[in-house]
C-alpha cells in the first residue's frame, strides 16, 4: 500500500469492502445500544414498581396488621 | 426473596465476568479491525476483497455457535426446567439473528465481485438463510404469548427441532457441489490458510465472541430484571 | 390391541368424521390451491415456455401454502373445549395421538391437493413427463408437511396471530420437501430420473414419522401445562 488514496480505494473494490465493514460496525453498535437500552428500561420499570410498593407498604402498615406479601 | 436465589447467584457470576468480556472486546475488536484493514496483505487472487472475509467468516461462526448455544440452553431448560437457561436462549437469539444477517450481507458483498452474483441458491447460502428464518421464527414465537414462560418453553422446542440445520450448514460445502468455497480453517488436517490471513481472522473471531458474551450478559440481566418485574406485578395483583 | 393403536384409530376416525362434516373446509383449502396457482399465468403471462418452466414449482409452493391454511386448527378446537386435556391423560402416548391427527390432516388436506394437482399441471402446461413424478412426489412429500405442520400447530397453541406464525415456523422446516419435490419433477422432465429425489423425500418422511409427533407432543404438554 503506497498511500491514503490506495487504502480507501481498496484495490478498486471499495464499493464492496467498505459497505461490508460499515454494516458490521453498525450491527455491533446496534446490538450494544439495544442491550443497554433494554437493561435501562427494565431497571427503570422495576424501580418504579418497587417505589410504588414501598409507598403502599408505608400507607398500609399504618392501618393494616402484618402479613403482607414480602 | 428465596425465589430469586438461583438467578441471583447467576447474576453475581455474570456481573463479575462482564468487565472482562467488555474489556476484551474493547481491545480485540479495534485490533481485529486494524489487522483486517491495514495489517494484512491483499490476496493474490482476490485482491482487497479478501478483507471482507475477516468480517464474513467470524460472523458466520458466531451465527452457528450462537444457535448451538441456544440449542444447549434449550435442552437444559426443557430437561431440568432451569429458569435461567430459558432466559439465556431468549437473550442470545437477537444477537444470533444480527450476526447471521451480517454474514449474509457481507457474503453478498463478497460474492458480487468474486463470483459475479449477489446471491446463488446453493446449499450453503440456502441453509444459512434458513438459519436466519429459524432465528426470526424463534423470536416471533417467544414474543407471541402473553405468558412469558410458555413462550420461552415453546421457543426451546423450536430451537431443538431446527438444530438439524446447523450440521447441514457446516457440511453443505462438502456434501454438495456449491459455489461457496469449501472449509479452509475448521477442517481435519488443520487450516490451509496463510498465517497473515489467519491472524486477523482469529482476532476478529475472538473479538466477536467476547462482544457476544458482553451483549449476552447485558441482555440476560435485563431479562432477569423483567422477570423480577413480572413476579412483583403478579404478587401485587394477588395481594 | 394396545392402548396406542386403539387411541390412534379412535382419534383418526373422530378427526376424519369432523373434517368430512365440515366439508367446506376441505373445499376452501383446495380452492385456495387452485386460485393461487392460477394467479401465476395472470402474473407472469400465459407464454407456454415460461409456464412450463415454473409449473412444478408453482404447484408445489401453492400446495405448501394451502396445507398451511388448515394447520392452526389442528389442535385448536380440542384445546379449547378440553378434549386435548382428556387425550393427554389417556394411557396412549400423546405422540400417537398427534400422529393420528396429522394423518387425518393429510387425508383431508394433502390428499385432496394431490387429486387436484394434475389438473393444475395441465393449466400450467406441465411437461407430460412430469405428471406421474409430481403425483408420486406429492404422495411421499405431503405427509411430511402434515407432520412438520403438527409441530408448528402445537408450538403456537394459544399464541397471538397463531395462523401466520405457524406458516413462519413450518415453512423453513419443510424447505427440503419443496426442494426435492420440485427436483423430482425437474429430474423426470429432463430425463435424469426422479428416483434419487423420491428416495430422499421418503427418507424425510421416514425421519418425520417418529420424530415430529414426539416434538409436537412435548409442545402440546407445554401448552396444556400453562393453560
């Protein structure tokens, strides 16, 4: 390889090599982003539910005897 | 919270592994890309299109390995009713589907300049396409039920029914006259490929694998959280 | 007589009776088969050579799709009214019952398609040498469709959009049947002889006969457990 131009040209096959690498990179990024988003969404939903439950616990325990689901 | 006990232990293990696999991916992938694009010579016959091999082949290996992993975890889920095994299968499926798609697309991009065609209905390409349908069918099936457990169990059966496709993919280039070239790495007698090409290939393969492990752990953690959510909601509804 | 063969006969007879009583269902499957195949000359033009080249494929693909139509009902009615629970509790293995249901499905779906297929071949200008191989290949191949279809039907019991999902799951599994079914006709037409293809279809059927009912039975038990 003799220069930057040659590198991008990929021996004339640029139209094939670069899309292949772009797709691969895009796929990896997609997998990572969706995994992180799924985790964040799930944790947020759980936190909301546990928060609501905690508040209900506090309200309930003031007027109900013990024996709640834990 | 005894019902979370086993998954909790699993969670502790994967949380410990996560930084290692993430770190490995962060190192191996850039090195792999460098070797593939810059640190290796063009091929005598194929020129620079051979660089497509460094993403196409590892993606193909991932596509088949992930399905095999799903088959193993499905078998564990069905035989031992292991709840975490079901979640591993479910979490792995989208990753496998994406790698299969990458394999098919990069294969087309390699086939057009080399074979003169974007697609050919030979045994190898057809069976990999079937693999993609199996992945997508699994995802559709698992998500088609309101009862998540039923969906996961049905999916496990489907994965095992479709597993016969994996050896077909592997040996298709040996059993049939195909346009796709025969195996040059995973074969008895060792690889026939030159070391300068083997290196980027293996580094990319390891990079993809550690990346898969990282994403899998993230997805399984999300699935475990979702399951905790479902249990809590059920407990609230019956309170 | 074992419990298994008794159950097989009983379920087969019952499903056949039900299937024949709703004769309109059979007519619907056959009508779809004919209609879908007839669409092709309209779509690609009536030029004889072209139709001859695609005739075997069109007949097979439309037969496949027509066979998928009635699959989601294979277990549905029994599942909903509780008969499936009873069948699962009976001493006969659930796989035998699945086999009986798949047999009934084939008799009420596959067999009518085979009867009509030659007429479609005529309309699509199938090469004369292809008719007998087509019927033979369908005779050996369509039972596999019912067997693999039973797996799909069992897996999707109680699912949303079960009908479309069954086709999505089963079609990739029966691709070999399609490939060798069409291959048999093509081989006969080009003079190479359909025997290897027919033998492979036979092998597929031989594998499906014991294995598909087992897989479907596992899936059925899952459906019944979570009901």
